[in-house]
C-alpha cells in the first residue's frame, strides 16, 4: 500500500513539473508583449484551448504560480494559453487587436478550430474575457474564435460601478493599497475613456454589463454562452481590512448580470461562490485571488463545453 501511495505522489509531482514547463511563443515581434505562454497537454490529441488572462498590468507569467488550472488542464488534453491584456481594464481596440492576432496564431500553430476555445481571467482579465466573448457572439462567423464558455474571477463586470467604487475608495482614504489602486487606475480611465457621466456611450461600448440600463445591454450577446463568475464574498474580511461593504464588491454587479442572463433563459449562467478562502501564492489571505477557483471542477466544466 505504501509503495502504491509513493508512486501516486511521484506521478502527481511529475505532472506538476511538466505542466509548469511552458513555452513562450511570439506572435507579434513588433512589440515587447506580443507573446503568449503555452502549456501543451500530455496528450497529442488536443481537446481544446483554455485561455487565461491575468489582472490589470500583470504579466502572463504571473498566472501559473497562483493556480493549478494549467496542471489539471495538462492531464485532461487541454492546451492552456496565458496572455496579458496590459494596463487595461477593458477590451478596447488595442486589446481586441492583440487577442485576435494571438488567437489566429494559436489556431494555425496547434491546428485547432475556432469553436474549440474557452476563455477566462482574473480581475481585469475576466472583464476583458467577458467583453471579448460578447463581441465574438455579435460578430458571428466573422469573429476569430467563438468561445464555448467564459468565466471571470472576482472581476469588475460593470465599468460604471468600478468607477464609482474608485471614487468612494479615494474619498474614504482608509487602505493605502485600495487608495493607491483607485487613484492609479481611475486616472488611466479618465485619460482614455473619461467618466461615466460625461462619456456614457464609451462606457456602454466597453463594459460587459451595465446594471443601470433598463433594457439588456452587452450581456445579451452571452445569452447562448456558458458563463461563470467566481467570487469569494467574505464581507467580514472586507469590512475589517478594507472598510468595504457589499456595495463596494465586484460580486454585486456580477450577481445582477447572472440574474439577468437567467431571466433571458440562459440556464448555463452561474454565480460560483468560493468553497475555500482566497489566498495568494505568498500565503497572504485575500478574497481577490486566483485560488478561489476549484481547478478540478473548472476543468471538468471546460471539458464538457469543448465536447458539446
């Protein structure tokens, strides 16, 4: 029994090490960030592609230390791609052009079909993933890919809501981390797209969801797509450490978006509460973390979508 257990542990260790051996692949040599990271599956027969986007300003390399998603995908015939959106909270023309170019390269290199993709991301990466998937649905056959599913990890799905949150954070000036982030990102937003009051059309164009609209907004393009939003709704931690209420959480607009999709008849729209507290790879407790995902369950969801 001990021998079998030892072999099992060694096998898991080998899989872990192999899955961490990613390739850095350049698809646009004209820019320093024109690359993606690829973790090829154990099997030569690729079931499909799982695309992961990191948070605002984070590199593609930042994803793998924070999650074991790529390890589970490796053992299940799924190619994992990590690609960064840069210092962007939204899928503007620059981000869309980059993703389109990367996906064309992936389709060609790995001989995968445009319908063999699932896309998701952490924080801003999830916001971008949702809006990009909406645009793919809107474009139909003209789109570079047609994601079978999309997920976000504690992402701000409503740009007007996150703008208002940043203003409240600046006014409170309680947490140095929160105030610094709010000041930095809201200044970029103000410079690039203005504010929701003076530039409502721009916000409506870029946001995956707008809770203030009486009629369906961009979320209507997700009506026939599997959608998941992951959140660690630890209000006790937020109140104690950041002086934030549920009103300040990304979960608030996310839950409303999912509810409206359900009302549209999308039974594959899910709000997924974390079944374990979020932690960063450093050991720091933080609800805003990749670790709120159950990696095995996520990959089973992805596999089912890719098989349909």
